[in-house]
C-alpha cells in the first residue's frame, strides 16, 4: 500500500516517527536502555564477517534517515523488524545482544505493529527468513504462513546504465533472498557481493577517515551464490563444545575447492595461519561481551593509563591496542605468545587497581570470558580455518628473479591487454599454496587512458589513480619494481628512498562505478597496515611546480558529442586486466576548480602550469614533468679566490633556466587559447616506427636513431634560445617582466654598506662578485691623519664571512661586492658627491686654507680621475640604500 498524496505522506511520516522515537525509551528489566546496542551497525573494520553474514544491515540511525522518505508503512515495518532479526542471526542466544533483540522484537510485535495496523490494516509482521535457533524459528513460521509470497522491489541502487543500454534487472522474492542470505553464512564472501549501506559508510568514516584503506563498490551487480551446505552449528545455543567465534565449526562441510585465480576483490583477502585466526577470534568475541551497565568488558583495557604512577608501578605496560598492533604486524609466531601478553595485560591492570574492588571485578570478568573463548578456539582443528577450502601459507616477502619483494612494495604486473603498459600495483598480501605456487594480492592503480573522464581533464606526468581493485596475481607475473608517491608529498620534495624503476605520482582515487575522481587526503590509509607506521622521508625541493597535460585519449570524443550525453563506459579487455581503453565526454565549464583538474577552468592553483600558461624560468625535469627554482638561487657559494669582475664575465645563458617549452612526454599538443596546436613539428613518433608488426632489431636501431635526433634538435633549439636571450632588447624585456611580477614592498636596511637590487639575481650567480675588499677598506678606514694603505688597525678579513646583501629573495652572505653606479644620465655617481678628497666650502663658517707639502714619492688617491660609471651587465643597476647614504654622510661630516 503506497501513499501518494502529500497530506497522507505527511501523516504517515508523523506516525512512523512517533513509533521510531518510542524505541529509544525501551528498557530491560534492570532499567537499562536498549537502543545503544542497535543505534549503529558494527564497524566494518572490526567486524568484516558481520557484513559477510548479514547482507542487509539496518540500524536505528538508518531508520532515522529513511523515515522522512517512506511511502509505505510496510516498508518501515520490514526495516525495523530486520534489526532484531540481524542480531539473532549473528549472535549466540546467551549473549546480551540476543537478549536485547528479544526485548525489541517483543516491543515491535505488541506495540508498534498493532498501533500501525489500526491506521493501515494491511500491515503485518514480516517473515524475513529462518533463524539459527529452532525455538525462535518455530515462532516465526506462523508469520511465514500468514504472509503471501509477494515480490518486493529491490532498493533503487541499480540505475540504468549510463551507456544507454537496457540491462535486465532480476527481482528476487523476499523469501528466496533471505534463504540465500542465510545459507551463505558459513563462507567469507567477496566484498563485491556486499551491500554498502549508508550506515556502513557512516561507521567507516568514523574509523578510517574519508580515505579509508578499503572502499566498497556502491553498486552490486553479481548475484550471491547459494551454498548447499547445512547451517553452521555455531549459531546454536552456546555450550562448551561450540564457539561464538566467526570461524566455522568442525561440523561444517569442508570440501576441497578449486583454487581461484585473478579474483576481483574489494579488499585484501584474509591470509592467516590457523593460530592467528584463533587469536583474532578470541579478541573479537571478547569485544562482543558487555557488562551489567551495557559497556564492553574490554573498554578498560584498550589503552595504557596516562598516569606517571602507572609507569612507575608497571615495568612492562601492555594494552589491547598494543596486542592488536602486534597482530597486524605479525609479531606473534604462536598462540602462547599472545596468551602471555594478554595475561600480562590483566596482571598489570590488577596491580595498578589493586585498591579498587570495582576495577578488579572487570579483570575477573575479562579473565572468565577469555578462558572460555580460548578453550573453544583451541579445541577446533586447523581445517576449520580454511574459508576457501585450501591451505595458504602467508609470507612477508618473496624472491623472484633475484629480487626480493615485500609487503608494501610497488610493482609492475603483466598486463594481458597491453604488454607495453604493465599494471601499477602495491603488494598487500603474499602467500604460497599447497601446490608450491606463490601469489600476491595487489591494489591496482589505473593510468589516465584507462579511466573514463571529462575531455578537458588534465593529468600530471606519470600520474596514476588508486582504485578499489585488490586483485590476486601470480608472483611470476611481476615485471619489475616501481614507486608511487603521493602528490602532496611530491610537491614538497623527492622521496629519500632509492627508487627502483619508474616513478609515478598519485593524487586521486578513481571510482569505477561513478567514474569519479576523489582527492586522497590521508595517504597512510591507502597503504598496507604493515607499513602505515613507517615514516616516509623526503628530500626538500623549493618552489616546485607541475606541468599538466591534456587527456591522452581526448581524440576518442565523438564529433557530435554534447554536454548532455551520458557518461560512456570503458572498453574492457581481458578479465584479469584493467580496461583496454577508457572514454571521454563533454561537460560544462566549472565555476570553481580548486585543484586545477580541467583546462577550461578560469582559475588554477599556483603550483600547476597548464598548457598555454605563460612561461616561467626554472629548472625543468622532463622525466617528472616538474619545474623548480635553480638551487643556486637559494644560496651563494663561497668564491673568495676568484678575481672576476662584472666587465670580464662571459655573458651566456644558465643551463638551468631554459625558456618554457612544453616538455616532451605523454602530450603531443597544447591548448593556446581555445585552439589545440601541436608542440612537436615532427609527425614521426616511436609508435609510427614500431607499427603493428613485431619489434625487430632494425626497429630498435631506428628508435635509437630517432631518440638521438630528438636530443640533437632539442640542444640546438636550446642554444638558439640562449643566444637570443641575452641581446639588449631581450634582457630589458625580461627584467621589466620580472620587475612587474615582483611584490614591491618597503625594505628596511640598517646595516652599513648594504644595497637593494631591483630584482632577484637569477643568472650567472656563481660568477658575480659584489665586494672589492681592498676598495671597501680604502673607503671606510682611510683618513688624512694616517699614511695611505696603512690598515694595521683594521680587523683582518675572515674567510667565509661577508656583509649581508638584501634583494627580493632569501637573505645571503656575499664576500665581494661591486657598486653598479648605473647610467651617468639617470643617476649620480657616488664617487662624485661622496669624494672625501674634495672639500666643500661651507658658507657662514670661518675657515683657514692650509696648503700641505706633497710628497711626490707617495701614492696619491685622486678620486677625481676615477670613472663615474663602472661597466656591468645589469641595465637597471645596483642602488645604494638610504641607510648606506646616511652612513656615508655621517662619515663625511666626521
């Protein structure tokens, strides 16, 4: 019964909300609220088996979001009844969760359903499927008889495919769907078979951040496989011979299964030895137990107390968090080592709280449940821990072709679709099967041409995108090592580790279902747990900017494409490989593009250089597609032994400051305005040489000659650009351009003999000397009462020390400095009006002219004969600071 009018829907939502709110007041016999246990679903990170058993998780938070959108009261009944049904399916009958599920179920049958039935006579208590407990199942059978066998609508998650093709969507009846759900509880289902509800995402965001390690697909297209095995006995009432653990019991039907190859997963598989699974099951079962107040019995043991007394009293601290870290890092080599740490943790807790009886009760309760669960797990045979029917021996590393590969290494894997483009992946699991075959599970990273994106999307050089594909591959399929660096870290510097193989950069996660690119904000969450705590050292690089290139498959856009076309699908090839080729589509220009993803956007971050942007000076790295400032601009090396003057400098271009030419690489053309133009005049490429035929020795020689020819052409173009850059016109234009871009602000200088350069010095920095030490001594310390060139009272020059020079850029020390006095037509020579040998006649003062005898043998420093301008290579010149001129005037007056 679906309501359509606005008034009826408003009234329905009001009534449903009243029933929903009533659940929050429900209490047990002891007066404890029931709702906290059912408020949210268990975190997928901690309880992955829950989502393998329960295919439709529902919580009170889920209902809170759905209440305003219900159009049928029966849909609300179905969802709220599923909460206790899920709890009874997953938990054992003697657990507190099971008891609370009984209370909630009774409340639904006696209160909510009858109340809604008064307004909507057709509503009924649904039968959702068989329960593990026989008594509860018998109670539900009457609802199965009363309820007609109807076909229910699946949630609207299977949308029409964006390629326009109508695909058949199978509708499964509720009874059949629930039978499949429960008969498959004994298996560890693959993640692509799980339904990622909104409540699961909420829990994942709380635990793993928005960049969680494993992202489940939003749309499930594969049908759940039905198992013919009987219901596992672990769901029966708990006893000494049965466990509440997630591990199948001895009665489970274990048949050797065929080893599956190239499995498509949404997360890495669980590859654990039996003793490790026993340890994990004990921890999980302990976390499911609650005390009389409804709090987990492990809540007091999660972390070590932040108290100095604890450190003094307890020599070897231990907590559940420490134990979990050891489990993840595979520190335990046998169950007894785990048991030792667990008992150490309890003993430390008793010692610290020895005077608190309430806390000691927590320790006794934890010990009681630990003994029970550990005894149950140790009683099970090892074959009960083989979810896929075959033994897999986990490994931390493998050796292939003389190279050692560890968990966390980046590798290139053979690509059946294109051998020239191996799959970029990171190793998450390594194991060996009983037949001696070595396997790895790797997270795949797609190249730009393997994704579906907007035609105006830009990419970095060697950019890859993280996917949700965790694929199993043979170790012998490894081609070589590689390395993937997060863009945020690469922006600050280069990896300090040795990079074996090609270097890739990653900034986005690619969602194959939505064809969406999401920025990765927490890189560590994307790495295997074994290496998340390892620090990634970086070699700092200042002022790095990144070239972005057009889409390598932009030519695939149809000529009649419009902005309203549906998003196309990628072309798939081999099932165990990425897409053969992606696709592109048109969309309107975005008003805001903070990340510089599209070429049509008006704004762009400063660290990105798009095709057609103004050229910038700096050192270009063609391999990484980056441009950075010359390191020599950041500091001036010591060069006290050189006597070169500015007029003797050889004016040539710095090898580190080429004119901005779009680097050769994955791009072949650039945008200039709204036009696409080619940046490579030659139409010949390596692909043209190779052709469609096999790669021969002659073709290899042609490729080598082609590369040499390209290098020669690049050198010639560079020489031409350098030769033309240093004529007077170009120099003036460059200086004017740099001065216009400079941030002009007042510069305060209080140090004598300091000068302000109009722009940053970027050329020939190693050969510029700004101080003539002898000349400086002559100007500062020469006086008439001392013999010329008598510098006995002057502090000798210290090697490596220099006066501070200020200019637009970092502060540096310069050992030598020359005054550039500029043009005699525009600037006055300092020597002209600061000549100490000239005496000014001051009006208003009495003075006597005394003629001194001149010794012809002495050298006379006649500044009148000095040149008014020193030749230089800087047209705009060096300008003395105001503080320096004031200092000279004071010295002159004295």
